[in-house]
């Protein structure tokens, strides 16, 4: 009987402690909801569509320049464009982006505190945050000329590295 009373007393203290301090799961649920809201504000469907509209012209331009001096002919460019469009549809489509949004919301809930998530959310709800989200595609388009130059060099460097790597791997057989 004495052990039962001790156990009851300890259980009561534990129950009061839990009630006074939300469990990690409850905190995580609150953070998860805030994180999902932050992800929606920064990577929601409208944001992704705007980014896509900014990125597609750069991708189209890249297909024109694939191969450096041995550029692709019209048929080859059409094939590359078709594949780039398919990749963009897949990568920025609802299935893939939906999975990424869930993954980011889960990660944000683990990494950021509830206070940090509220502050981030509040920023993106503010006029400055809304302007940042709204104008990011315009900023991307404004950076396109410089981005193309960088990407062209990167593509040429990657092609050269790929050839060198293929030769090295073949020699190592």
C-alpha cells in the first residue's frame, strides 16, 4: 500500500510537470505548423510558378549554347528543349515540389525554434517580405545576362572535366 501511494504521488508530480511544460511532440507540432506556413510563404505554388517563368528563358538559352563551338543543330536543340521542359515539369511540378515542401517543413521544424519560425513568418508577411518573394523572379531575370556567362563557363568546364574523368576512368580499367 505504501508503494502504491508513493507511485501515485510520483505519477501525480509527473503529470503536473507534463501539464506545466508541453511535451516535445506538442512543441514540434506547433513548430511544424509554423514551418509549413513559412515554406508556403517562400516556396508555395505561386512562388514556384513565378520562379519557373524566370528560369525557363535561361534554360532555353542554355540549350542554344550546349556543345560550345560544336553547337547543336535545330533538331538537337528541339530535343534538348523538350527534355528540359520535361525536367522542369517534373522538378517544379506538384508531386516533386509537394514532397520537397513537406521535407523542408519537417527540417525547418527541427532546426528553428518556434520564436524563430514566428519571426521568419512575420517577415514574409510584412511588406518587405512580400516584396522579396514577389520580386525575386524579377531579380533572377535581371541577373540572367551575368548568370548565362557564368553558366556557359561552368558548362564548358564541366564538359572538359567529364571528358578528362572518362579518360582517367577508362585508363584505370
